[in-house]
C-alpha cells in the first residue's frame, strides 16, 4: 500500500513470552523453556494422523521456514498432507516472522487517498488473514491451531488427539513443565483408536474437554513463541548486519536497495526501514493486495474433486472471501476480493544450495526471484497470453503474461509497468539475496 510512513504495532518477542507466563532463563541452545517446547512440537511428525508429518514438512528451516520439497516447488507448489494424495491449495508462506504480524484490524482510509475504498485491512496470518489473532492475542498462535486439524495437512480429527500425543511425548521440556497441570486429563482407554480415524472424536467429560481446550491454546502459544524465537526469526541477514554498521553492501546490492525503495516501489508494501522504536524492518506492512498473479496451472487442487467441487473454475479470492464470511467485515468483502497478504521478504532467497528451486506468490506461480521482479516490471507492458493457464516458463518464452487469477481489485498504481532495465531487475534480485538469515550472529554483537 502507498503510505509507508504509517507504522503498525508489532508483537514483540517479549510480549509473547510474558503472555505465555514462561519467560525464564534461556535454556541450552539459547531458547527459553517455552520456545524449546514449541520447537519440539514444530518438528514432531507424531502430531499428524499418519505420524508422518510435522509443521517442518511444509516449513523447513533450510528454506527460511517455507516449502522444503523441490519437486513440489517446481510444479504445483502446494504441499501434500499427512493423508497421501490430499493437497492444500496455497503455497506455504514462511512461518518465520509470522508472530510479528498484528491482530487483524482495519484502518479507515484517509480522505486524501480516494484510491483505497472504505478501509485498509492490516495484520493476521495466512494469505487471507483468517488467523486473526483475536482468539489468543497473536495471529501466529491462532494459526498454529489450524494445521493439526486440517484434513489437507496433519489431519488429526480432534484437538484432544494433539493434546494426548503432546502429553505422551518425551520432549526435553514437557507441556506440563511450562504449563503446570496442562496434562491432568483423564483419557479414555481407546483414545488413540479415535485419533487414527478420519472423523474420530475422543469421548471426554466436560471438565476434561475444557482442560483439553486450554492445553490446546497453550500448545499454540508455545509454537508461536518458537516461531518468534531468535532461532526462527533471527534478524541475522547481511542487510541486518548492514543496518547495524557491520557489513558493506556490494555496488550491485546497493543499486538494488535504491531501486527497491524508489523506482521499483517495492518498499511501499515491503517495508524496508527500521521502525521509530528501532524495530528491525519486516519487509511487509501486513496489508493485502491483488497483484494480478496468474493461476498456477500445475496446482493439484484444481483436480481434487472432494475438496474442490469447482475444479478448474476455482479462484482463490483471498482476503475478500474471508471477510465475506464475517458479519462485521462483510461490507468490505467486495473491494478485497483477490487480495493476498504482503509476505515478508526475509529469507526469500534462503535455500539449501544455490540452484535449489523455490516457488513464490500465494500459489507458487513463480519459480525464480527474477521471474517475480520481471512480472512487477512488465505485467502491463506485455500482451496477455492466449491461455490463462500458462506456466511462468511458457509465459517467459512466449513474451506474454496470463490473465490475473482474480481480475478485479488489481493494483495498477504501484505495479505493472516499472520501466526497469534488465540490469536493474538483476540488482533488485541481488538485494533480495541479502535478506537471508545466518550471515552473522546478532547475539554476539
Ligand atoms: C501440508 C503442509 C503444511 C503443514 C503440515 C503446515 N503448514 Fe503452515 N502453512 C501451509 C500453507 C499452505 C499455508 C498457507 C495457507 C493459507 O494461507 O491458507 C501455511 C501457513 C502458515 C503460517 C502463516 C504465515 C503467515 O505469514 O501468514 C504459519 C505461521 C504456519 N503455516 C505455521 C505452521 C505450523 C506451526 C504448523 C504445524 C502445527 C504448520 N504450519 C503446518 C502449509 C502447511
Ligand atoms: C502494492 C504492494 C506491493 C508492492 C509495491 C510490491 N509487492 Fe511484492 N508482494 C506483494 C503481495 C501482496 C505479494 C503476494 C501476492 C500474491 O501472491 O498474490 C507479494 C509477493 C512478493 C514476492 C513473493 C514472496 C513469497 O514468499 O512468495 C516477492 C519476492 C516480492 N513480492 C518482491 C517484491 C519486489 C522486489 C517488489 C518491487 C519490484 C515488490 N515486491 C513490490 C505486495 C507488493
């Protein structure tokens, strides 16, 4: 969005720890007890119906906590869940820096900006903001309650199954260490039988059900604490070192930085400056936009009839579709159809080795950063491809771009015809490569 001067409050690392009661001294490895607990759950494949999928299966550290499987990234870019053959419909965004998003809210639009209808939505997690943070006070915590029970992801049938498996696990820091009493629940003998059946429900007394609900909230808070920890949201990139005066950017990176700010307009949405309180930039303003990203023709969701009765006619309507389902937000739905969350660009180039393919955009349409930047630069300068289902590689070869997935509310003020030269596109990509964590150790400074 256009007013990059307006800042949004960010959920500080300290705030999460305070809210979850368990700050305490850092444990071995530099993580606090609650972060260590969150880490164990994040990597625990037992917390899925087939005991075969953890959060990290779709959010791998080696790729900046997004999709770590190159074969998926190269094509549909959506990920298979615990149940084989079931795919989600969007590309996994980074789970790092997600806890820094504010609770979803809207800002009435200033009279001097008539291009923005009604209200500007800010915050939340997921591409459409639907993990609002209203429940647990932090979008990443609200979000963490989703995947365990999503039939296309970890697919457990009942939150009691997650709690039971967490309480039975041998983690270095147990749930009941951080939240005393969390596992004081009377379980039926056949609890696991219910947990391996698709529609199972664990039979519990009302009091035990209430304890399960509370424990499930605590599990989510611990996962969010891990996502916000110095291990995941590390702020240790070359750009952070540069901001701290500890590294110099190359000529090309500097050129890219200037283009990112000015001619490329990237910083309008991907905020690049430190906050007034000195908070490190997150490369997102937590708003939503429709960039006119084309459909990803290789998305397996198109032919997954059980979960997608619309088939090839399915459109990802983003924020607008979520707002349409909320009585309080319904009036704002139409102007927000097709808008997706502005993602952080931190770790956007983080890969296990050069040449490993990552996918970009809400549906993973793009396979390279150069492709993304070229799209921003030429979306409106090139002709439309005859077929709306044209892959990025085909579009680049044909010299066209396919029609937007959602053809309304497309941003044509800041994106589409930037008149960047090829060398300028390359410089922006070079700058994006300075955003990968692991360049230096902020704790050692
Ligand atoms: C099968 C793959 C898969 C698994 C398993 C999975 N995720 Fe995700 N994750 C996704 C996808 C896809 C999205 C985007 C979904 C959307 O926007 O509708 C997402 C979104 C997120 C986000 C939102 C980030 C943002 O900036 O909005 C966070 C945080 C996250 N996942 C954390 C987790 C955690 C924690 C777990 C384990 C409890 C987990 N994920 C398990 C695929 C997965
Ligand atoms: C008007 C706001 C806006 C501007 C300006 C903007 N972006 Fe984005 N950016 C977004 C949104 C929204 C998305 C997600 C869009 C989608 O997938 O539908 C995105 C996605 C991306 C992605 C993919 C990230 C991922 O993890 O999938 C990259 C890379 C990116 N932008 C880089 C840039 C660069 C470089 C520029 C400047 C040339 C730029 N952006 C300008 C809003 C913006």
